[in-house]
C-alpha cells in the first residue's frame, strides 16, 4: 500500500518471501470475525481498554486557556499504547504457525509489550535494542528478561533504534520460516505501516466516543508525539475526515535545530528510503542517513511512518517539535500539577500542548495522547538534571 508517493516495500530479494507471507496472512485474517473478536477481547480483558480520557482540571486552571484532556494510554497493561499493536500482530503470528517473535525497541516499551504477549501466548521472544538504549532503559531490559525474552544489545553504528531495526531485520531474514517480525511503530515495508495503524486506531476511535460523551462535540486539537509515529497515527486516524479537528504531531528537537543533535525528521527530512519504506528521512550532505539524537529513546529515529509523510504533504497534520529541555519541563510540570508521571516521549507532545493551551480561549478543547508512563525515564531525567539516583 502506498500513501501518495510514500510507502511501498523496498526490500532485497531475500526478504520478499517473508514480507509477502505477512501481507497474505494479514489480508486473510484482518476481516475474519474470529480474529477480530479475539483481538478486541484481549484489548478489553488483558490490556485494560478502553483507556480513560481524563480532564486535566488543575493543569487547565494553571494554564488559564483551553481545556486539556489526556488520553491515558499510560494506564494500559505494560504502561503504553504499544500493547494494542503487539496483541494484534502476535495473534496474527499464532495463526501463521510461527513459534517465535522478534522485535526492535528503543525506549523499551515495545520490547516489554512484545515479551509480555509472547509469554501470554506461549511464544519464544527475541528483542533487539541499541546498546545506548539498553543503558538508558535498564529497568525495561530487566523486565523483558523476566518475561522470558532474549535481549540482544546491538553494538553497531550509533547503537540506538535504527541499528536495532537493522539487526532485527537481518536476523528475521535468516529465520522467517519459524519467526515473526513484530514491528513496533507505523514504519517499515508494506503491510506494516497499515497493519500497525489498524491495530492502533482504537485510540482515536475511543477519543472520539469519549469526548462526544463528555463535551458533546469534537475536540479542536488532537496532539501526539511522533518518532516512527504509531501512537500518533492511532490517535489521528479516526479524525482525518473531520476538518474542524486540528491534528498536531510533535517530534524531538533534541539539543536544537541549530545543532546536529536532534531527530527532526518532519522539519528537516528529505524523501528517501529507510527500512523498506519510502518516506521522509534525515540525510547528510552525502545522501547517507544522518545520525540522530533525543533524550527520548523512543523518538531518536531518522525516519517516520510513510502515512505521516503523506499527511504532512497534503497538510492534514501539522508537525512541530520540542527540545529535550522543553520535554523535561513538561514531564516535571505534569507530575507536579496532576500527579501523573508521563513518558518522556509523551512529554514532547505535552510541551507543545502546554504552550498552545495558554494562547487559546477557554472554550477550546485539546486532547493530548499520553502514550506512556514515565517510570522508565525517572533515573534518566534525574541525570539530565544533574542528580544521580543510586539503587
């Protein structure tokens, strides 16, 4: 499937058989009533859906502008939106007769969710993670190991998310007959961007139902952070046909656009190919994929989901950014004002929402997709602030 000029499956011959098998299986089961029923049942009974749409009353009062609602994906089992997609893909893997799941992870939330559902369904599990992210997210690494997963620390390149994807793809190509590659974001070759979106769109469907019940109208803004873009496309998709709802994605500006230490793909990216998809990519002067940086292990990716590139091109979604400092300030502020510790990824979306809400009249409504909880980030944020937490 292509989204305008973006998407597709740009793969070496040795991966074509594996990706065609996934595509055929998804086309076979995506509309199967038994598959849909099992997926929805596990979302409800295991993941804990629907997640709450919470009116952040104190935050709204302190900002003095628009009403701010938080879509509480942080309350899902395993602590983020990742569980939605993992349940769907793991059920597909079971129907394909696969015995093992392989996945990449940056912040570790996708890895934990994959290991969790592998344990639930009795599947083997192998998680590839950049060595830098292994250090940042040691707690999540231990959780994955407790759940029975093998965690592969990737030492090549910058040792972050891109290298984890590369490593997992190579391993999958050699064992695809028994192994299913469970991609964590709305990226990669077709059918993965479409498939991940389809499993994550429950977020936006619920937001629409909940806000209509609470406010008797649609929100004025839906805001979500964007790395690869799965939580954002999940929150946005059901609102795309609603022109009165402004959709805003917020990416990682790292140390700033005047440095090389950022992951501002939507702001500075060019059309290119990465990980089997044509999309927006950060490229250097030689046309090679640029190194990227963010305080957030889940946002330091040099590409973006192809549907996001398309939505940007047709101007249906507007993409902004937040720096490390802005995200950390939002992390600290929400914790202090509402007693909710957000993931540092989600804090990028919060940072933009906080600045926007102050400028809007009180009858406007903002929904922020709080894509994950911040337990995993506390030690790293403390270090950013100059404190060392000793276990």
